[in-house]
C-alpha cells in the first residue's frame, strides 16, 4: 500500500515509469473539470473587466479564486501617488473611469481622510494603518474600512505600492493584491 501524498501535494502525475501517459491522462481529466463558459457570459465578463480597469486574465483569476465578482477597490495613497489631498490628473481619470465598484483610499499621514474625500468625488477615504501597528491593529483598520462601506472583503481588490500594503489583503481577507504599476500601467 502506498503512502498518501504529503501536505500541499496536488496529486499530479508521479515521475515513475509511464510518466508521459499518466501526465496526458491527468491533464485531460483536469481540463474536463474546468467549466466551459457560454460566449455571452464570456463577453459580459470581458466587459466587466474593462469597466473595472482590469485586464481579463487578472479579473478572471480573482473571480476564480474568490468565487465572486470584484465589487470594490482599496487603494493605498502610495498607489494613487498622492502627495496632496487631490489625485494626480492621470490617476484621477483612471479612478473616475471605474464603473460599478466601490473606491476606497487608505491614506497615510500627513494626509487627512476627510480632506481627501472632499477633494475627490466618488472616493471614500480612511486612515491607513501605521507602520508601527501590530498585525491585529492593521487587520482591524483594513477590515473595518471595508466593512464600513458595506462591501464583502472577498470582493475587494487591494491596489498598493509598498511591501506593507501587500499584507492588507491577507489581514482583511480581501480578494487579492495588485501592484500600482500593474493596475495603472503606462499612464503612470
């Protein structure tokens, strides 16, 4: 009797004799499990990705991993390149073009969240966690910011620019993380 595969093993083909045949069979079985989307559903999802400012591959990946649509964005003030309460023109235009999703900015000191909201229509704002905050404090700040907007955390995608901000999705159980460079692309 053979031992059960270890933790993290995906039960893929082994490297023993007959490897190529088993690999072929394994891939065939895996492909059979993947859903085939009707064309109209695929077209709707491509349009949705465009409305969110995401490429389809990223959108589909987030949707597949969470099982839900992206219904909100949580931007760090670093990702938005905020040096004052107003967004830079190119960033403001891209954020304004997002359709059908909440837009929240977690702003770092010395920026004031109330002033940021007043200066940028359609953008909600809250204070970002401090670099000195514990994991628990960070989790509460990020999760409570999302909760205050009545958004399910696993439908919110975090857009950040620093290594500390990469921890926000895990802390809040959000949909995932995208770097500012990847989200904003060449506009920046």
